[in-house]
C-alpha cells in the first residue's frame, strides 16, 4: 500500500510530463497532504509559465554601476548596453589629418579588435548575470516557501480481525515542524460500513485506550494528544462504532497494529 506519493513524482505530474497512475490517483483522492502538495506545485508551475515571454524592463543605471564595480571593469568598459548600442549606431566623426611633419601613429589592429570585442561582450555578460540572479532568487524564494516535510517517527501494519478478514491498513506517526505529532491512517478492504469508524491508541497490555478521532473514508490524519507517550500506547486500532452516543470502545475492532519506532 502506498504511504504517500513521492515528491519528485508529484513535481513531474504538476509539470504535465505525465498523468498520475491509477494507484497514485486513488491515493490522491483520499490524502489531503499529497493533494495539497500537488496543488502547490501546479500553482508554482502555472506562475512560471505565465512569466515566459513577458517583456523585461531595463535595469536602472545604479544596477549597472554595481555590476561594473563587482566585475572590476575599467573605465573603457563602463558603458551600459544602451550606451554601447547608441555608440555603435552613431556615425563616426571624420578624423583630422595629422600635421605634415608628424608621421601617423601605427594602428594596432589586434588591440582594436580586443577593445571592440570587450565593449560588445561585457554588457551582455553583465545582463546575463543580472538575469541569472533574478531567476536564482525567485527559485530560492519558491523553494524556501515550501513547507518542510514531516519526520516519520513510527509505522504500523494494521491487520484485520477475524470478523473483518479482508481489512488491512497502514498507520504512520509523523512529527510536523512545529512539534505536533499526527497519526496518518490508510485503511483498505472496508467498503461502506454501516457503523462509524473510530481510531484509537491503546496501551501495550490493553489496560487503557485513547480515542483520537473518527475516520471519514479510507484515509485520515489525527493529532496525537500532547504529552501522550507512544511508547506506552503503541497499538493503533480502528473500530466499528454504532451511532449510539456511547464514547466507549464497542469491542468490534476492524484492524490493529503495533507501532515500530515510537
């Protein structure tokens, strides 16, 4: 039985690279955690697609000044892309002829090519650096905004009782970033029961039990009471309860399992 969908696979589904499998779809229909993660990934993917092709605004001169200072460019290369473009388009002024008595200075063609190439490429490299910084910061903000995954503290295989031979399930204890502990129950083999399904934590010697909530459907998430020692209450039990207002355990257990790692 699938505990939770893999986060990487959810990202692939959110990007539209593939459809969820039947097992994944069945799990998503009953798991609020995985469905919420998929919805968040889809929202991030849609936002990224909306920005593709959007016009980019030219950064102010102060941004280029900061880039020039960071790259340590000389005065000859401090022109912004706009300045360089205007300089290339402007007609060159005619050079005054040298005095007859002074021979013209030799022209270093290689140096001229290097200077022209530097003037052309430096602004483009700076612009690429700015774009990379913006994209990187945006991706970092999105990644850091994701809620950290809970820590799995314990798991239990839930076996069916004789009166419920087809029933089985899995229980997982997770600790959230704020320290809250939750029991996630996935139940199978129990179709449309007439009674209510109640989830319990029971002492190892069955001398005490605590109800943590009613199971609505095949999957549910339940908060462990603060201060409850799962080492003393290691059994997870799901029972069938008549709707008679009696809070006590009916004695009709469907599945039960022992938490490992609590």
